[in-house]
């Protein structure tokens, strides 16, 4: 890498390029000197790299803005090009709805204004253009209020620039910036308050009571505090002040005009469903970047000014966004932010808020696992204790944590512990054994241990809990497969059935073909023993042959899957097949899930059969006690969703291919026609057409192009037909899923009433199950191991109770999963909402069931 590139990239870091200095003024002068020398012969490369750095290292934007201000004194034309390129990029970002790019380029423009590169009035015009678009969007008569998500985003972008340039704007154009702030106030008065319904981390946040400020209202309050404090922000470096005497001599450039895209037209028939669909689309396009997860007591971050919290969150989210492929760089930048105070607690809250963000985290959960792991290694004296404190605080509130968040937390924590030798002070949580088996804290510990066994092995996990040996009760069974025809451990089946199993096993080991085995079954087994015995023997025996490893299972399914397919040709038999899988792997939830998932992949079982099996009586009784049935259901719906997603991608690619093929065919025909109409001389006489050899070649090319075009059209039609069928199947799947949910909930929920709430379920107490804990009731994480301040052995006692009865806990857990599934697959559910409304979400459905679905879909109460 060129030295000037390295300097530009590492500016502001303690690095060898700057002799480990951390003085911003020195950095800027050193980098400016290198850039000035290269400007004459590398200006286009510098311009491109500059903009790339500003967009992908946004926490360094004040430094880049100051550098450009100094370059403006040397080469105005070069800086004018930077401004023009930024204007083009900004307009492209607005047109395409690239929310991250819009936000960061606005911060960059603010930094350019601070360095006298951009006229303050030009920045105000940008603000007012966005503000005007936002106000029109939420106007009931002129706009389309269902797209408020975009309008809110524009206003958030304006306000989020002010920590970086509010002081300069207030000083240079006080009336104009005041006009902008008055406009924001007016916008806030006409927009709808945004409810977090369906997206809250904790269920009790949705139980009503005082309406909390939404993200925009909260940011507006922080900006007002900042304005009243004279626009002083500790967390934003202001390096341009060190060069102010020089920068004022530079020419301030104008920023070209920009325009915001029109909001989509209102649907021709305005209805609650049409509004809900457009609102869902807008929220997907312009999602709220974060939701604050207040894990720690206020004392941990109370010394931060309100605006500093917002700025540090922006820094952290930007680093997570741009370094998602470079975990070590990500951790390095996260611990080296340009702020003069410690922020470990805020960093942990921000990362956990992203890991648990609903409906989906911005990146795969494994990314956050790796970042947390690297931060623990980068800050060994501080961050592990903070992470441990976060886990304890979340564990204390696990009963109220959203079901989807709970699942993600289990998967993260088990994986995290696997990277740190499974070390955890389990004795702190040993009291869960005294709680009822349905208590969320007990189930949480049980699921953590089950996931740990998957990542290691049973004896290792048993050893890891030796400081709380009683927890072995919560470990999954150690036994392996539950083979009915093993002839041991009480698995006595009739000698005849065992002989059939042995004979089938020998046939497989002798590599007999699937068709031979099918003939044997049809002639010798099925007529004598009937369906139930035949299916049990075949499925159990084949599973046993494939039980040694995942590869063995795949091999058996590939070679003999058609034997199962022949036996289980309809849905009823497929449910029986899945039940046999569940029985064989009853001691291993992971292998149950894998086997059923693979069978669905090979189309041996349908998603509808899986739904029916999940809602079989023995699984229904596990809904509040184990993740086992839910994992199988998640896999089935995900696989269905992925098939549709893949088809959409293939169709998109084929459409591009069809256009290319049509253009190629059109060109080939044009070339042929031109050649055929051309006059050439043959033996002195004019003849129509080119020489025969060339014409023959052109005809061949035209025919091939036409064939390619027809082939592409045929492929496209085939894929579109497959997609249409898949969407129809999807509708049937969601109808089946929600009908099953509605039925089982109606059987168990208390009598329906329109004002029913989850809180009312929690308030139905069973017998008090109080447990004395040698643990402080308020979690204060201070010492180096993240342990509570009070000693575990002789600290003050606290009483832990879980008074929700089993029936009510079953309802709470199942409703939580209803909401989670609705939220996760909202994009696939909305197209079928009219059918679901007509057949499932009717007046007969229980109000709490409907509320859970609507909450997941983000349907507001006035849309119902």
C-alpha cells in the first residue's frame, strides 16, 4: 500500500505510521504533507480513496474534513471535485434508498462545512430538502403516511449531523439553523408516535402504561439538551479548530441541488391491510438502526451526557457495519474510539442490542459472538466482567425476555462459553433446580447445557459444572440412539420384528438396491405385518445404519430415501415417519432436528407433515419446557422460505439473461438482414446478398441466438411456475401453522375477553415457590471477575420466586413463539393476510392469539 494511503487509512490511530503518537494535529499535518506531495500526479486516486475512507471509517470524518479543508488551500479544483462527487453519491444514495450511505454522507458534508469547504447555507438547504420531503410524506392529504419510516429516517439524519456541526451552524447561520429546528418541531407535532410493539426486547415493555419516547423523540430531546449546553460535545473531536486561522482563507464551495424520491402512491383502495403492507415495506427499506437495551444500572453510564451516548452508539454501530468481515479490525477500532472517557458498559449494551435486535440482527449472530470474544481478549481486565454482568442482568429478566431474543441469547452464550473452556460460576444458578420445571430461568439453564453438549461432549460439560454438581439433572440424557430392535435395555420387540430388522440391515450392508428392498417389503413384509410395523422396522433400521455420523445419515437417505418415500406417500404416513425419527433420537435433540431437516431436503416429508407432528400431543406438552419441537418447526419454515428466496434470485437472474438473449437475437437478425439486403458483384453481375459462406454463418448465428432466447424464456416460465406453486404452498403452510396455534391456544387460554393481556396471565399465581438465594437482589458488577459486590457465600439473602402456574406458562411461551414466527416471516405472511384474516384471525380466535400475531406483524390496533 502507498505510504499516503496508509497514512490516510490510519489517521487518528496509535500506529507505526504516526510513530504511535495520538495527537490529532500531528496526524493531520503529517498526512497533509504526504497528500500534498502526491496531489499533482495521483489526484484521481486520492479523490477516490478519500471518499472511500470517509464512507467506511465514519468515526474519523472530522479528521478527513480537516484534511480536505487544508487541501482546499492548495488546490481548489481538486476539492471542488470532492464536493461534486459527494453530491452525486448522495443523490444516488437518496434515489436507491441506501440509508447507511445517506446518513454517513450527511455527516461528511457537515465536517466539510466545519472546515470551510462547504457553505453553511448549502448544508441548510440539504436539511430543508429532506425536512420538506418528510413533512409531505406524513401529510394525510398530500402524502402517504404509511411511509413514515422514511420520513422519520430523513429527520433523524438531520438531527444526527448536529453533534458534529451544530456549534458552527449556530455561530455562522443562527437564523437558518433555528428555522430548521422549528421545522423539526413542527414535523414531530404531525407525525405518529412510533410504537415498538412487536420489537421490544422485553414483554413487559409492551404491557401499556406510560408511552415511552420513540427513537426520534428521544434524539430530539438529546439535541435540545445539546443546544441548551451551547453545542458542546465531548465525544466528537474538533480538529479543525487547531487550523482555524488557515482554513478561513479557503474558498467555500456550493453544494449542487438534490431531490428526494417521491413516496410510493397510496393504494387505489385504502384499507387497513393495504396500509399495513406499505408500512411493512417502508420499515424494511428504512429500518430503525438500533433499539436501546438498558442492561446495566444507570450509575454505570450516568456520567455521560445524553448526546455523548448517542454519538458513541453511532461510532460503535458504524464500526460493526463496515468491519463485519474483519472481526479483529472491528474489535481494534471499537476499543480505540476518539472519546475521552471509558465506555465498556455502553459498548456491551450496544453489541447485545444488535445481537438481540428484532426482527433480525443486521448480521449473522456468529459475527457478534466473534466480536465479543475478541473484545474480551483485547480488554482482559475490563470487558469479560462487563459481559458476565450483562449475562447475569439478562438472566434476572429472562422470564420477560422475548422468545426470539431468548433463543438467540442461548445460542450466543453456549457458543461464547465454548470459546472460554466452558467456565462459568454455575453455583450462582444452581437454585433453578428448586424452581418448577417450567420456570424460564430453569429452562434457560437446561437449554444452555444442551447446546454446550452439542459443541463439546457430555462428560466435558458434566465436568464444567462440577462446582454445582446437582445441575447434572438438567443435562440432556447421555444415552445414544433409542433403537427399538436392539434387543437390549428393555427394547424387547417380537422376535419376528427383530428378524425383519436384521434381514433389512443385511440387505443394506450387502448393498442391495432400493428397488430390490421395496419389492421385498411389498411382497414379504407389508402384507404380513401391516403399515405400522413395516414403517417402524424400515425407518428405525435405516436410521440405525446411518446413526454413526452425519455423513452416514446422508448416505442412507440418498441411497434408500425412496424406500421411505414409497412407504410414506401421503401426509398421515409422513407424520408417522417423523414420529419414528423422534422416537429413535429421543435422547438427542440435535440429531432429531438434523434428520427431519434432511428428510425435508430430500422431499421425504413435507412441511405440512412437520407442522402436524410438532402439534402432536406429546410435543405440545413440551412447548414451555424445551426448544426441541420449536427447533424442528423453525427449520421447516426456514427451508420453505429459503426455497422461495432461491427461486426469486434465479428468476431475477433469468430475467437479466432473457434481456441479454433478446438483444443478442435482435442483433444477429439485424446483421443477417443487412447482409441479405446488400448488393454484391458475382461474375460482374449485381446479386442481392453477401457471399454464401458468410450468409450461412450469419444464419447459423441468428438461429442459435433465437434458440438461446427461446430457451431462456422457457426456463423463466418454468421457474415462475415453480415460484407460483411455492407461494401457494406457503399460503397453505401458514394457514396450517396458525390454525394449529389457534386451536391449541383456545383449548388452554382463559375465557376470551377483549381486554385480556399477557400480564393478566402472569398474575394468575400458583403455589408460592420461594427459594432463598445467597445472592444480592440488585446486580452490581464491579470487580475484575464480574462477580456481584456481595460475597456469594455470606452475602445478603434475596428471595427468588416463580409463581406462574404451568398452564399459564405454557400459554405465555406459546404466545411468545406465535409472535416470534409472525415477526420473522412477516414478509411472507403479508401477501396472504386476507386469506388468514378470513379463515384464522376471525372474531372466533382468542384475542390474545390475535394480539400476538398482530404484534409480530406490527399491525397497529387501529388497523385491525
